[in-house]
C-alpha cells in the first residue's frame, strides 16, 4: 500500500459502534408494506392461469410495479403515510387505490382482496415462487391438487434442476428459507419492543439463529428473555393485536411460535439462562447495519437512474446522495444487452452524458456504466466508449455455467479487456428478490483466487454490492480478495433513492476487514486520479499480453495494433432547444377526448386543451405560429386521398421509424383511422389560413426517444424534467395533462424542423413524419462514411440511424445522379454524357439507373466524383454517403483532410427478397432486377473498413453500426 492510501485510511472517520437507534427505526418497513401487493398480483395471475381464463394483465402489472417501485429496506412508505415525507420524496407516487392498500396493510397487515386466497393451495403456490426456474405457468398447476403431490414435485425437480426435497418442503410449508437478516431483524426487534411496551419495562433479550447480518438465515430463530414465561405469554398475546404483520402459529408449554407475513417464523422459548441478554439497541447495533449511519464513505459507486431501470432522475438521486451524507456518486445504468432493464445503447449513453452536463447536480457525478459481461467474456459496449466513461462496473447478469473454469475465464477476459474499473456483484448470489423474500440463487462456481490475482495485476477492483439480498462478494471471499491485493469498491446498486441506505450494509461488513483500499473512502478528486492511474497502468500491463495472446482479436488496443484510422471526438456540449419562431404543437385525439395544444414562444410554453376543430383553428388564427406540428398521421398508406384497402394500414414512415428502433402505431390501425382522417382534414384547413403556417407531422414518442426525454409512461415528472433540461420554461410545463405534455413535445419538433435538425421518415406522397436529429458527438475531423452493398441490403437503414442518432448528413448518390442527368439534358448535344431524349419532367427510375450505369462504365464515375466532392465540401459535419459503387467515388484528393470509411452492408439475396415480400413491396413480381450497385457490391465488401451485417434483426444491425462507429472513434469528455 502506498503512503497516500495509508493517510486516507487514517483520515477517514471512525464508525460509531453503539449509536442510538434512529427515531424511525421501529416503523413498519417498506418491504412489509409491499409484500401483499406482490402476493395479490401473483395470485390473480395464478388463479386465472389455473382456470384457463385471461390474466388481468393491467392489474397485475400495476400492482407489481407499485410493489417494485416502493420496495426497500427503509421506512419511506410509513413516513409518507404519516405525512412526514412529501409526494416528491417518493420516486413513484402511489395511485389512490394503492394508497388504500398500503393503509390497509398498516392497520390489518394485509389487503382485503387477499382474503379470497386463504386456501392452503394458494399459500402453497406463493411459497413455490422461491424455486428458481418455476414460472407462473408451472406453479399454477400446483393449484390443481388438494393434497401433497409427490409426482408433481418430482417432475418440477427434473424441470428446474432444484433439489426435490426443497420443492417438497416448500409445497408442504416446512423448512422455508433461507432468509436474509435484513428481512428479519428490524421487524423482529419491532415485535420485541412492542412486548416491552406492553409490560412497561426493558427486557434483556437473547436471540439464537441469527449469527451475523451478512449470513443467510437458515436455522429457526429462537428468542428468550430474562422474563417469567407466563408474563411473556400474556405480553405476546397483547403484542399480536398491535403488530398486524405477525400471526400466531402455535403455542405449547414453554413455546410460542409466531410467523411474520413474509413467511419466516420465530419462537419464544422458556430457556433458563444466566445470560441477562442484550437491550434492543445493542441487538440492533450488532445484527442490523441499517441501524447505523454512514460514517466512513465519501461516495457511492454503483447506482441506477430512470435512464435505465432506476426510478429517480439523476438530479433527484444527487440530492438524495447529499442528504445521506455522501459527497459524490457514480451513475452506472445498464448496458444494451440488459434489455428488460432498459439498458443503454451507445447513442443513449452519449445523450446521458450530454444531459448530465445540463443537469447542474448538487454534487459531483461520475458518469459511468454497468456494462454486461457477455457469455464469452466480451463486454457489451465498444471499448472506445467505455474508455470515455468515468467509472466502469462490469457485471454478469445471465448465463453462468456449471463449469468453474468457464466462469473464471469469462471474468478474467473482462478484467483483461483493460476497460473495467470494478467487477459488479461478482458471484451473483441472491437471497430474496422483489416479491419473493426467500428466493435463493447460489453463488456461481468460480476459481476466485485466479480472478483475484488478475484483478490485482490489472488494478481492477472487486465490488461489495451492498444490496442486502446480494452482499456480494461475501465476507470470506472479500477477505481473500483483500489478501490477494485487490481494492474494493462499494455500490448501493440503488434503483431508487430509498436504496442508498444499503451502503450501510457494506460499510458494516468492511469494518470487519483490513482492506487495502476502499475506493469509496477516497474523495471525488482522489478517486478520479486513482481511476486515471489504474487505466494507464492497465495499458502498460496490456502491451506484452498481446504478444502472448494474439489470438484474442477483440481485446481493446486492437486499433493501435492494426494501425487503423481513428478519429477523435468530444461528447457534445449541452444542447438546448434551437431558437426560432412561434410554434404550435397539437396532440390530436379522435372521439370525445380533448386535444392537448401547446404554444411555444421563444423558450416559453403555455398549454390548453381544446375540443372541436373550430376551437383549434381559432387558437391558431389568434397566435399566428409559423409552424403547426401535429401528432397524427397526415397522410394515408399508398398516398391517395381516401383509404385504399389494398395499400394496407402501414405507411413507409412507420416502417422507417421502426427500422431505427422506434415502434409506432400503423396509421390506419382501427383505433387510429378517425384520428388520421381528422389530422388530414385539419392540415388542409390550417394550410389554407391567411397566415399560411407550415404544417408538419410529428410523433412525441419518437421525439422523446431521440432527444432522450423520458416518455410520459415513465412518469410525468421525469418528462417535465427532461423538457426543462432542453431549456423550456413557462406555465405550460406545470400541466398534469399527459396530452398537453405530448403537445409540448410536438411543438419542440417544429423547432428542430425549422433549424434544419431533422430527418423526415417515409415518403412525401404519404406525408412524412418529422423527427428531430441529435449530434451527441463533436468530431475533430468530421468523418465521411461511404456505404456499399446490394439494393435492399439495408443501406438506408444504416444512413437513417447515423443521421437521427449521430447527426450525420445523409447524401444520396441517387440524387446526385439525378442532378447530373438534369444538367446533362440541358447541355448542347455535343457536350453531353448521354445522347438520350428524355423529358426532364418525367425521369423514371429506369432512366436514372441507366444513366448511373453509363457514368460508371463510360466515365469511370468521373462526373459523379467531382459533384460528390462538391457536395461534401459544402458540409462541414459528419456525412454518410448512400451509396457508393466504386472506391473511386470518393476521392480523398478532392476532400481535404476528412477521414473516409467504407462500410459494406451485408445481406443475403434470399433475405433481401423475403424482407421485401414481407413489406409487400413486390407483390407477386419475381425479384430479378439487379442494379449496377449490386455488381460492385461484392468487390467493395473486400475493400471496406467494416462489414455491417444485416442478416439478423434491425436491432442487431443498429448494434453493429454502433460497434463499427466506435471502432474508429476515440472519445474525450467535455471538460
Ligand atoms: Zn447488476
Ligand atoms: Zn446494478
């Protein structure tokens, strides 16, 4: 250990060993409040499944979501119900119905709907939830038997790989668990305090069965006291009337058995003891780290926000971090493979970086990532992107194998990537998951000492994940890691503000060790320096490794080895809404619902709700906007003036949007028909107004996704915060109407349109949908990416994605050929490239193709090359050229100092054909047409810098684009 690290340890504050308990310690815990919500959600589902009727999905989802978003180890809900906490202290404010449920839990320990499910068969199903691998469908079949069904247990043991005895025990309700002490200690101590309250004096208590707050509890908990047992019996009876989460299981001479709502139980026993026992305060100090306050930590190094599956915004998390006594924290949202968790893709992470710069948080934030360690040990995001993150937590979230050596290799590969600052929840052990308090997932089999050695060598820390259900690494493994010379990082893994208290678990655990270095004890500045030092040390370790391990082609520093072109980029400075003229946004509805309308004037918004077309037109007449942006399709599939059943219900616009990952409703789906027709009608009327406003079509959901403003479904508060971040102000932002909020977003699209920062989706004949485009990167030298590939391979999807999410200008060579042809037809015959007689106002697609072929074969692309060079020279930003036919199309000599990349988009002919058929572009026509592009595509693919595969889903295509882009870019942070 270096001298400075010693000093840090000395300078850190010392844990207070016997604190007074916080005043709210004996309140009902959040996890006790939410358990009945989970139970009801599961029982509604199981009941429906066993009867073969439709699951009430909306109800079960809203119950589950309420439970999940309020779950935790603290006392937030209880204090909120008491009015001590405000609505804004909660990440998700419960609906009125959920509030009623919570109040019912407080007074009765349960909710009335659960009384229907008192039957042992239903209780059995709830217990079976804790078997890993048993989903609702399988559990529902256990509802069918009246009594113990051995065959069922045997079958499920085979299907899940879980021990048959455990399944049978859960079936019958014996030997449940294991449990985490965090779920037991605070409620148990509350019960004991209630006993003391009933007899008006302090008691010395002894508790057997809970040895350590860091060990899962498997044995039965037995409580004894220096109290005559008959007095105990009557005090417990009185307590049971007050403590509604507990119920009596049985009582015999010398023994009272009690069950908690979560399923764990404990007994009072009449034990003769000389030991006088401990006070409740001493017990809490010994058994419950949550009873302490944070003392030695300066920061949290693992947390999630609403950008992925967390529920609070970065700003709110920052405030909570400061309130809990910390100086800084790392935002480490999930990466793209964690799809259910809403993991971030590269452009989203860049937008997050940009948004953080706008957020003015109350404490320093490390902008990090929790990147998935994939099956083979690769990391889930490009290394050049990870290099730009302030702190990289790398975690395994799925697919551990039974083979310890495979698991070990997987972790070591991640360590040796050189991109990782710490390994998150390294063993993946879980005791208790949301809604299932005795769920158990054992730790993965890993040769830990090999991993620790590599971590020490590469200066990669190991995490102590402080979630009580994880506490991962375990204390014994932490001890070994410390002995191997590893440093430790601690993370609350908070998914809500109320989870920050989890850090107390980690802190208490570390007071048992003599760790080398706890990263969280460093100040923000010291930590940044430490990360920087470690990364340069890793580069030094990495060099000789390559000579030994050349067969590992995906390791970082590839770029140096290959000597490839790399360009430098900076994450763009904060981007506000472009300035411009007055815009009205309309979130149009069909039917009786009112329409949300927003007026955007400079950066000021006002909103209102209007009903009739006449009211809307009058509003526009009064405010005379230059642009009206309507959230409704403004054209029909097929492009006609009336609905053409043969054209289907989807426009090209919706297809274009979904190709870049934004799902949209088909324009003529049943529920949209009237809306679409109303939109078209309004557009005509607005355009006929004296002030001649421009009418555009917008879709708030798409704009919100692209601008990374949370959609309203994530919470109106988050959406409002996102809009404020863009620089918006005014009374309109305070509206509680979802439609008016969307109208504001529609208005914003008008501004992006006016500023030229947009991309149209679809084709003009069907009306185009305007989406904003963003530029999360500022390139030192703006690159030119030239696409090659066959017709239909997906080049335009690539170009569209680069345009919308990275701000690339999209140059279509088809347009350039068309211009060339126009110009050609105007020249005197002796100076023309072609000698055809084509009517310039009626140029057909075939003419363009033929002319393109001529330019290629007769003139070796000369005219195209110089025209393209002209176009490129007029664009200072990054460009995508869609598409080239020859490497000579883009002449570096004509384009000063701009890096050029050729990307070949690869797809098989069969796939191209079947996709075209799917999109009903071909009808019954056979796919025979081959354009000149196709002939050179194969040749170009060999010359290209990157091969972008479009043989899988569009999502895989987008990931491939991101990977290709970041293989050539190194990013520096905004300073
Ligand atoms: Zn994780
Ligand atoms: Zn996490």
